[in-house]
C-alpha cells in the first residue's frame, strides 16, 4: 500500500476550481501535456535534495563485499542521492549481529588501499564503475580479478572469511554489463564468445518492471545490468579474504514522472496533497496570458516554497543522529586507510 490516494486528476480539479486559471488549463478532450509537465516540475521541487522527507527514504541491501572489489553494480532505478549507509556482518553468529556505519561521500575515486572494513560509500551510474573481463589476464588486469574458465566462484554467505573470488561484474565484448547472480563454476567459454547475447534488456526508470536478460555460464548465471541505473562504490577496498559484509545504502528516491492523470502523487502522502496542489496553482499562474494574473506567479511560488520548508521543519522535531567515528580500534596503532570524520583528509603517510 502506498502513501497516497490523491490522483493527479484530483489536483487538476482543484486548480480548475480557480477562475484565474481557466485560460491556462486545457479543457477536457485536449492535450494534458501542460498539466503533466507542471506536475512533474512540482514533484521535482517537492523532492529536491534540500528537502529530505522521511516518506521518500528507502533502504535496500545491494550485495555482499567481495575480494578486492570496490564497485557494486545494481539495477536500482530510483536513487536520487545517498543519506546514509551501514555494513552488516552477515555471517556473524552473535545476537545482534554487528553493524558498522558507512560515511556517504561524493566522487569517491578508485583506490588500491585495502582495509579490514570499508568506511565510505558513494553512488554512481553503472557505466562509470569498474568491471572485469571474462577470461582475460595480463598486466593491468590480472586473472585474480577476471573470471576464468572452469573457475569456482563461491558464495560469501555462511562463511567467516570472504572466498578468494574474482570480481563479480564484467563487461563483455559487445559492451554489455553483467553481474553474477548465481554462484557456481564457470563454463569453458565466457562473455567474449559470440554465443552470449548481443542484445539484452534490463529495467529502466520508465520501465522498472522489465525482467533483465540472464546468461548461463556453466553453473553460474550472469544478469544484464542497465549502464544508466545506479551502482555503489566503497572505499577502501575490502581485502581478498576479510570478513564479508552485507552493504545497506540508504537513499532518497528520484521524483517519479507523471504520464497520466490517473496516477497518484505517490510517494507524497495525502497529508501533503493540498501543498502539492498549491504548487501546481503557483506554477500555472506563470502561464497565464493575462499580465495581472501572471504577476501572481512570483509571490505564489515563493509562498509555496516557504510552506514546503515549514512543513519539512515540522518533521525535524528530534535531533540528528550523532555518532563518534573512531579512527582506530582501542588496541590499534597507526592510521586507517580512508578519510573519516576524525580524519577528513585521509591518512598521513
């Protein structure tokens, strides 16, 4: 069940009840493109990065850390920006299982630094992540990272130490991107072979329910990923045989796109439906052919944006989460290998 039962048609009905907007809003039977564009503009502003709403927050486990693998591609389509993140010791038998915080950061660069546990998380488009090449070897790649023929790729679930696996995401000779979704033993031929599909399908923002193409490789399965969907980068590298951690990013979702008047204003709840309608009214004022009515646009938008900020402030009745990030463990000495709040510019060598 969603947050909202308010349809875009309900918002339009409210706008049409204002005589000043009769010359702006299309009458029944004509194109509603102007209405859709206006609603999309209001939704984008409502869910802007300055307004981190609790109802637009999402958390989802994306995978488990793998040997020397910094990047983790997914077919997530709705990531706008990261809010937070954490690592869960997925195989720890303690109750509760240990959780470790991740600091979210922008523009995390590729690194060769390793540490027992990553400390930072960033979001990127899949096309900008790092990928292995099935069967490749040689300087600059190395067969440690590239899956090889008849290689066992072991699951990290249920073990105390990460198996010494290759990277679990590859780029084939057609330029398609794949991520491993079933562990097993690879076949004799891999994605460089012409028998692998050259045309693939995958979810996208406008078609999120599409089932992605799956390629069979021995007992392994690879799933096609959309280069324009979202993946994640950790820093520093998980070690080759360290503790496996399940990765939990927390993000604000992208504003949905309106394509029909029958859509609800999800994820905005009914509590804020009137505010959404007032935003549409303010935007419609700017389209009026009457200069006197059009002058109302600037003031109406300013008042609407102020109401959004006031509404957001009304949610902020508790303090933000506060936590100390230790640079090292109690018994450790020396620097860690990633920037953190205790050491924002990274280690000193």
